[in-house]
C-alpha cells in the first residue's frame, strides 16, 4: 500500500506541475510605442496616437480599440476632401504590413475618443487597448499632452 500511495502521489505531483505551467505562445511581433493623447474636457473628444511596429513575417490587422475614458472609441483616418478641406471617417480595420512600421498621427490614422467620460488633462495618462486580428489585445498607456515636442 505504501508503494501505491507513493506512485499515486508522484503521478499527482507530475500532473499538477505539468498542467499548471503557463501556456506560452510565441512572443507577439507587434509592439506599440510613443503613445500619446490630446487633452480634452468631459463630454468632448480626444484622439490617441502611437506607432505600431510589426517585426513579424506576417501582416496583422487592427480591428478596433477600447478605452474606459470615452463613451465611444473608433479607429479613424483623415482624408482630403474637395477644395483642400480635410475630413475624417471611421475605418473598420487598418492593415499593418509584415516587417513594417505604421504611425497613427494627426492628419492620418488615429483612435478617436468620443464623448470623454471625464476631463483628460495634460500631464496625466490614460489607458486603452488596441485589438489586433492575430496579436490579440495590446494594452497601452498614453501620456496626455499637446503635440509632442511643443
């Protein structure tokens, strides 16, 4: 009985240790850096900007974003209208090519934070999540500031 007990204990120990190990996926080739947001007042809008670096050999796609700081969060692009006027519109997705960098910046792609739930003041930070088709959800922390370098 003592040998049976030791055998069961050994099997239990190995099983627990084997299945309690974290499942590790390959490290995501997507990184997000230089994250910042414009200041904005409660009930107004702001925008989130960043640089996406895809070091992988496969393209990925940004499917959307979320933030607890705004009622609505949408991925937008700026575009040129007639008579040199600019406009912006929501996009369903943004492709990030393999081995490339894509900058979300004023006058280009950006994440709109629509109807802010509280004031977002310069010098503070806010959290958001960018959702990718393959890389999944990547959390970011944006520094709230006027245009960087100004």
